[in-house]
């Protein structure tokens, strides 16, 4: 692991994780599964003798791979490991997911968990806009993320999404939208037959941005692998931020660093936020943090921007909140 940067009180400097899920431990099957974090060889290759989904699930269960991050054994174990990581790395998480798990975790760690509305649980039909408004008025959620419209095969500028963006802009609600990678072979996995690679492009968000210039929005997974399109959007629309998402631990370290380095060296380092896309593989969170702390092309100031400062600005945290996060 990379060095954990400490304050004078020997407590890890805070991290804001913009992309964190609270799920049942068996969300990816009852048997233990593992991600290669990071991958060093190849993603699973479809050999046509069986369904791709079977290939993918067998790959997740194969112990003969590199850098494995195994899933927690049950819900209690996942909760315990998650809380240990949040404390160890002083993480404040923008968290969505299964409602029961989210509320249970939030109840026990309210200072570290900010609840977000997970669009993914409504795939195939948007949550009623009146219900969304009520939930936020009641304080049930503070952030609208993630909007996983790509899994529905729906572009961000689809007319059915317009009411949500208009409402979010009017009420200054932060919005996180999935643009970029999902599981390899997503169109061939149960639950996401409408997923399309053409919707990886952040360009699909451009008309929404022009129509709603005060919308606080960030692009999850930094639009990977559409680097040029991502930088074009960041240049043309400086109000947009990105989080590094799952590419910080699933992509090869060389690929992730190459992608992040281009974005930072192009002048967009102040618009990059940390996001682990934490799911059910606890070790992956540590790998995501290490992918930033061990990046030799980043200065210490740039690392702190990505791990905390940029998100604090985007979320409009008060100086009082920032001081509390830093133990002052």
C-alpha cells in the first residue's frame, strides 16, 4: 500500500469518496467472487461455447488470477470491513445502493455517510419526479447519483430525463451520472441488455449542460475510455467534474495512470475527484486510494485535490465541515 498521509494528530488526512455503494454481500452471487485489482493480463474472453454471462461469472470466481480482491463473506462481514476502511482512511462517502443496507450503515455511521439516490434501482422506468422532489425535501437524500442511464441504453439528453436536470439545477442538487465503463460485456449480462458502448461519450451530456448551465454535475468513471471527448467537455464546460470510479482499481495501473495523467497535464486537475465505485470487494477501495497516492506524476497538492479538495469545492462544504473532517 502507498503511504497514508497523516495530520499532526497522526490521523489520516480526509478523503471524500464520491462513488460508494451499500449493497448486500451476495450482490454478485452467493459464492465468493473476486476482482483483479488492478488487472494485469486480460479481461474474460468469450469463447462462444457458453453464454458470455457464464464466462464472466466463472472469471469472477477463478482464484488463479492476479491481485485478487475477494468479496465479503456475508452482510455483517461487509459492513464491518467497510466501516474499518472508512475509519482507517478517514473517508467521507457519498453513498447509494440498496435502501435497507444504506439506511443501516447510515444509522451507525451518520457523520461519514451522505445518502444519495441511486437511479440504478429504477432501471427501465425513472422514479416519479414528484417522489424524488419529496424525498429530497424530507432530507432522505442529499445527492442524486448515480444516474445509470447508460444501462438503459438512454442518452443523458433523453427527454424523459429533462425534468430531473431542471429540478436539480433549480434546487442546486449535485448530480452524478454514469458515463463510461461498466462490467466488460455489459450488453450480454442479465439486467443490462440495453447497455451500449456508444453512450460512453461525455459528448452526449453537452446539450444538458448548455440548457442547464448552473447544474452541478459530475461524470462517473471519468468517461473512460473516451479521453479526448472527456477533455473536450471539461474544456468547453468548466462547471463539469469527473470521478475516477472503477478505473482506479479494475483497469491496469498503467492504463489508469496514463488516462489520469493526460487529464491532469491538460489542465483539468481541479475537476477530478476521488471515487472508488466501492461495491462488495473491500480491498478494492484500498487499491483505488493507492492508485492516487502512488502516482509519481502527481504533486502532493494534486493528490490532495483529487482525494479531498476538489470534492469539497464541488459539494460546497462549509469551512466548519472541512475543519471537522480535518480534526480541527
